[in-house]
């Protein structure tokens, strides 16, 4: 008797699973909603200001002194020395999205003393007006390196003359 | 009868089916033969298990004095690629000779390093001990990536990915060394070793080097022990109040022990110089070698 009950349970379990799988296969494939990507309006530029001298990175496969990337593409790349106080201005940055945008930044200090930290200021401007500003700090002795996330509104805010 | 048939079938299956290891290795087997232990370690960091890496020198062997053996030529004959330190570290360019005789491509790892020049009898020589700066070791890694990628461009991205990780480790090593040696006052940073192998380390970390033997333990120009060098080493020890001097794992310690006795200082420890340590020891990798050297130096001189 017990073997028969065990067999019945096995048939029931596997049969249920098989029935469920057949039911799933018979369902129509759902349409995947297309992701909506909205580009932010306006002309964008990115500005970096160095507080230290930058020099080509001795610890890299490709020795850059400064690198700025957006969406996997280079916005700025240099293997030259850059003096402290220099502002790197990148005009006409394309494909800025409404919402979150990530900029990868790497700047290598010429002075690589182990106890020194360095900072870089990054600003994003739309139509010449700053819309975001971040300061990126390095670990002691390391390059300034990291991702700066900037939240960009979809549209340029409209100013009403009567509000003044 | 059935057992006989089954046995025969099994035997046929055993001999006919391809050995999965040798079938794979015949198609994919690649061999790099390196001169020094350091070059071999750096090569392994880049190629992973995609290539086999073998070194000619064993741990503790002196590249300046090494003489080629018949087995070396046989090994190089099987290589797809050879690698050397270069700049005559390999005495009389024995690695170049092996590679040229076997018509194998050769990567010179020191190529592109900013050299320290030594002058002797109006002849300029590049100090070949370039790996003692982690920044120069990064250049070695770049050269290795270029060398293997040229022969195996399909896996270039993989080699570069490993290299990037390892270079990050070299950067961390550099920062760590700076921090470790900062406890030694600049006036006490005098490094006296068996031969003049540590100039790049000294330049990177603010030491002064003094050695009774020149850049080579052999008889090349600028190499070997001279009375003047020995006297200068002893004078440096006394003048700067050096606390300790160091023997090297790949050089006979007799001379440095005599100098220690003459100058009245202790031998502070053993440094890995032209060779890493044996497998299983703390200095059996490039990073391990540098780490242990720095710990030995700092403990002895601070």
C-alpha cells in the first residue's frame, strides 16, 4: 500500500509541475515596454578646476594626467602636465539626459606624497549657468578618481518677468 | 564471452578517445620563457593561466654571473615568447643570445624606463636594476602586455584587465613604502648593500646608496669590487653613522660581513636584490620581495 501512495505522490508532484510549465508556455509573450529616454534641453558644458599640479600617471597602462568621461566616451583626455588653478572647460557636451548623469573623473597629482589628499571641483553648466557643483577628494597619496552624479532637470526653468 | 567483449570495447574506447588535456594544450599551449624571477612573476600576473611562464634563473641565482646551459636552449626552443630584464642585467646578454639563436621574439621589460646613468672610463651605462621602483615595474607590465597582445590580440582586453588590477597593487605598494620609510630620518637613509643594485629604490624613496661592488657583480665596466668603492662604502658608514648594512640573497655575503666588521656596524638583514625568494617564502613574488626588503630596511635603520 505504501509504495502505491508514494508513487501517487510522485506522479502528483511531477504532474503538477509539468502542467504548470505547459500552462506558462501557452501564455502569450508580454510586450516589453520601451524605456523612455528624455534628453535634457539646452547646451551643456563641464568645467573642472584643479587645486594641484597634475602629471601623467606613473601607475596606469596608459599614463594620463587628466581624464573625464561621460557615457563611456572621453570628454577630455590629457597626458600633459597641468598647472594648479587651471580650469578645464569642456563645451557642447552631448546626450545629457533628464535625470541622473554620471561623469567619471580621474586627475593625477604630480605630488604623490602618501599623506597628501587632493581635490577637484566639477561644475556642470547649462546655457552658461551652473546647475551642479561637486568637489571630488582623493585618498591620501592616490589620484582624484571617482564618479560624480549630476541630477539634471528636463527643461530649462522659465523665468517670469513679473516675478521680480 | 560477454566479459571479453566488454573489456575489448573499453580498451578500444580508452585508446581512441582523445586525451582532453593534450588535445587542448596542443591547440592553445603557449610558453613564455623569462630570464629573471621578477620578470617571470610580472608575466604571470598579466597572462594568468592562458600561458605557461617559466624562468631560466632559479631563486637566489645571480643574473650577472649566470652561464647558459644546454637545457636553457632546449627550453627557449619551445617558447613562443621570451622576456628579459635588459640593459645587460643578464651578464653578456645571455637571454638575448638564447632568444636570437632560437629566433624567438624577445620583450625587453626595462625599455621605456627613465634610466639612471653610470659613467665609467668615458662609457655610459644604464643601471639595469630598474624594477626596484614600483613605477618602473609598471612599465615592465606595460611592455609585457604589449608583447603578449601582439602574439595573442584576441585576448588583449583580458591581459589589460589583469594588468590594471596588478598596477593598482603596485600603486598601493608605492604608497605603503613611502609611509613605511617615513619613520627613518632623511639623514639616516643610507643604504649599504653588497652591490649597487638599489639606486632606483633610493631615488624613489630618498635614500643614498653606497656599495662596495658596482652595478654588476661581474667584470663588466663599472662592475665588481674595487678598493675605492670599498673605501667609500666604509667611509659612508662611519661619516653618516649608519646603523646597519645589508647582505643580498643572490650575492656572496662574505665581503659585506667584512665591511661590517671593519666599520663596526651590524648586518641589518638580508635583502632580495637580483632575485626573488624561493617558492613558499615571503619574498616569492615581486610585491612580497619589495615588502620584505622595506620591512628589513626600516627595522634596521629607524
